[in-house]
């Protein structure tokens, strides 16, 4: 993406030509869109007179879900980006955090299950499977 970042600074480069260049590498071939984000940001710096509609059109070349944490933090504070893109960046980062939390929670849960045996013994504590509620009242 360094070539795209270089040409994005050209004030004579039209929005359409920049988009064609940006889209020349298929989305499926990009594992991370940080370089593309830098190029879009450079284009926005070099072309401050773009309308809101043009800025939205430009940002469609990026996939917010493919931005690293650092790129998301930069984009969230980037006043050149359309508000909708900033919201998408924040939302995708929140979803990533939520999914990571759930995966960690599931991993801990599976570890706990793997530590117990089929008789209900868990770390020295016996837990009867078929106990009636009144069985516990006498203890």
C-alpha cells in the first residue's frame, strides 16, 4: 500500500482514479487495511475541499473490521473522516472486544469443565448430581 500512500498526496489525482487504484487489490487479498487507511487519510489531507458525499465514497474502499487497534484509535479521532465511518470504526472495535471477551470467558469455562471429572469432584469439592434441595438444608 505504500505506492497508494505516495500517489494519494498528488493534488491532481481525481477521486475516481484513486478509488480505482485502491480497489485494484481485491478485498479478499487484504488481511489488514491499515495501509489503505493511511492512503485514504493522506488523500483527505491533500484534498481538503472534498464534499461529505465524496469523503463517504472514498471511505467505502476500506473495511473498518480489518483495521488494527492503533488504526482504529487514530480513525476514531480523525476529523477528516465522515462521522458514519468513525461510528463504524468504533462499532467494529467494540464488537472485536466483545468477541475477544466472550472467547476468553468460553476458554476459562472449558478449562473448568476439563478440570472436573465425571463424578462431580471439582478441586476436592464433592458435588452430588442428583441431590434434592432438602439434602442441603440439613448441612
